[in-house]
């Protein structure tokens, strides 16, 4: 059963992480994209889909599906395709019953560095008790754009490693054994721990001390200095540059541009942390860097992940 176009010509839907709806709304407004209505954290827009850093997931082909009964709703979704994920924003009991009538989707936590799933996955929600909004395609292969992992609760000194795992999973690239990684702002060592576990050679840079257990890992070298004191023109080339430095976004932008200009890092992955209000203008400058990827991951807080990878 084919769905009909959503009301008011809604052509896309943008899902924000909990607590970051305002950031997504502002980003869409700056890009000239209208929001016709919000359904929980889901922004319904009459404009075509596209990129948005603050969207965990973008529904690229939304349509209305009548749901006169639970059985009819499930049958209509199954007639479109097999795999569906529910975004439950309202009418929770009825939505759960429809979801139970659909083929199960295995959304188990990933064991890093297990790759992201490749099976097509659609998304749906109940706008009203008898009306489903469904998109057979969306930008994220994960349920509601949220990457979950089997966590290591004993090795890393902090949970910051989860956002690095998520970034590398979303990018589909990771350091290979023997590759050199420069980890700026490394303390207490969550990212250095994750990189060393991949078999990479890690140079951890921070004025604060690294966790002793991380500093003692094979392949980890510690440099006790400021990330901003490094002159990339005088540094040896590295395969990867990582940064989880706490600083104003404009200062990080300058650091990133210096490393790109020096050509000393093949791949860059950085956390753009916002101190106070979100600096959308600087975020746009990060996004405008040729080859840039910019996103808000499920494990990010008030920050975005920036990446620029060499081709291939």
C-alpha cells in the first residue's frame, strides 16, 4: 500500500538528539529550510532533504500511511519494505503494538571496530492514532541515528572513547595497525586508549598528565605540552590527527587550518566544543572546508565532530 504525500507538502524530516532541538532548528533556519511542525524531536519540513550537522538522522522520503487498525498499519508498512525502526513520540502504546507486528530489526550494540550495518532501514512514527508518517529511506543505518556499542567499563579512563568509536564507525575508516596518530588534548587518555587498542602508534599531547595505565600501553608516547604550541610545519607527518581539546571553536578552526595548510596529517578528526551559545557561524566554516564532514553524534554533548579524510 503506497503512502500519500504528507500534509503541507512535507518532503523531509530531521531528527535531533534529545536536548538539541534548538540547535537543529537554528541550523535549518540559517540554511533557509522551513520547519512546518515538530513531532517530538522530529522536525517536519516542506523542503527537500539535505545535510544538517545537528540531525542524528534525516528521513529522505516521508509519506503518510493510513492506520485504521494495528494490523492494517503493519501490513501497509510491510508492503513497502521489510526493515522499519520506530521513532516513538506519541501514542506510545499503539505504536508499540504496530512495531510488534512488524518483522524484528536486530539493533544490537556493535562490538567496535565492527562496521555499521548495511541493510536498508526505514523509519516511521505515529502522527495520530490512525496515521503513520513513514520514510523507507533515511541517512543513518542506525535506529533513530543512535549508535550503541558494547562498552569497555574497565580499560579506558573516561567515556570519551565512545564518541571516537562512533566517529570512526560513521566515517567507515579507522587507524590501521602501525599507523601514526597524534592525539591533541589527550588527557586523561580515552582516545589514546582506543587508538592504541587498534594497534596504532599514538603520540599523546597534553599539559595535563595522561592516565598511567594508558601511558604504559604499547605504542603510546607522551608529550607534556600544549596542542597549540605545536608548529605543524616542524612536526613529522602523521597518518591521523585527533583532537578533543577543550577550547573555543574559532581557536580550533585556526589549529585545523594550520595543519591542513602544512599538509602534515592525512586524516583529521576533531571535536568542536561550544563554550556557551552554539557558534553556528564557525560551525559553518568547518563545514565549508573542502572534504569536510561535520555531525552531531549520539555520544556528543554540546559539540560537533569534524573530520577530513584523505581519499581512498
